[in-house]
C-alpha cells in the first residue's frame, strides 16, 4: 500500500518537474500563461456560466497540452538526432504546427464565448449615442 502511495507521489513530482521545465525554458509557454490570465480574468469579470467556463478551461488545457507535448518532442528529437537532419526538422515542425492549431482554435473559441458578452458590456463605450 505505502509503495503505491510513494510511487504516485513520485509521479506527481515528475509531472511538476516537467511542468516547471516547460515554464522555465519555453518562451511561448509564458505567452500562453499571460493570455490565459487575461482570458480567465475576462471570463470572471463577464460572469460566464459553467458551460462557458468548461469550454474555456478545456481550450486552455488543450493549448498547454500541445505546448508540453511539443517540448517533449523537441527534447527527444534533439537526443536522437543532435545534428541537423531533415526528419528531425519535420518532427519539430509538426509539433509546432500542433501548438499553432490548438492556439488558433483557442482564439476562435475565445472569440465565440467572450465576444458577445464583452461586446454587450463595452458596446456602449465604443458607440456612444
């Protein structure tokens, strides 16, 4: 029983080490953090409902997951192919493309969810009568 608990705790430590590695080494991860902070602040300010929050959280997780997987791909490719190789470039480019797809989807989902209530709240400031 205790060995199981210890192994689970070690798994969490490893996961948090990986999380910290990404935040420490990947500039784009900090861009994702900043954008997520703005989106979460807006969502809170706009008083979004639970379904909208679920989509915002899921979309944010999708972007971070893509960034983390891309970082892992880059590390493994660098290990396997320290020199320049066309297939190493393909692996890295495809990983970066996955992050781009996730980020673009997040922008569109964010616009669909945050746009209407934000427009309703700020519309009178932008178009005074």
